[in-house]
C-alpha cells in the first residue's frame, strides 16, 4: 500500500546528546496537548459558571498555543501527516451515515 505523506522540507538540527530546537518544540507541543486534554476534562465537570468561563478562556489560549506549535513544527518539516485517501474517506462517511440513521433525531442532514 502506497501512503503519501504530507511534509515540508525538514530543517536540520544538530545530532548531539543535548536537546535541540526540535526536541524543545516537541516537548512543548506534548505538554500543550496534555494541558488541553486536562482542561477539557475540567470543563466537562465544572459546576460553577464563573470558574467554568475563566477556565474556558485559559483552555482557548492553551489550544491556540498548541496549534501555533504544531504549525511551526509542520513548517520546519518536523511533523508529518498522511494524505487522506478519497475512497477511504467516502467509506468512512457512509459508515457513519449508517450509524447516524440509527440515532434519535437523525432526520436532519449531516453538514
């Protein structure tokens, strides 16, 4: 099976035991992902509206930071993606349309 990867040219980094720019960005990205996941759990369980709103603001800032780190790593060629196969996308869409038809209130078309 031939998978196509979507990737920019990789920015070289020194191959030394010390952390390099790529290592630091990768660590920061992993931390931001963990933080957004943790904030999301908090938001699901928050019972106080003002606290919920404050945390939602922090979550949004953290999510934006995570996205910026991802975009920077992708730009530098340090983050690879696999190109989606149109046939697989269509099959998955049809599969979930079948699931959707089994749900209550499924009369509205999927956007």
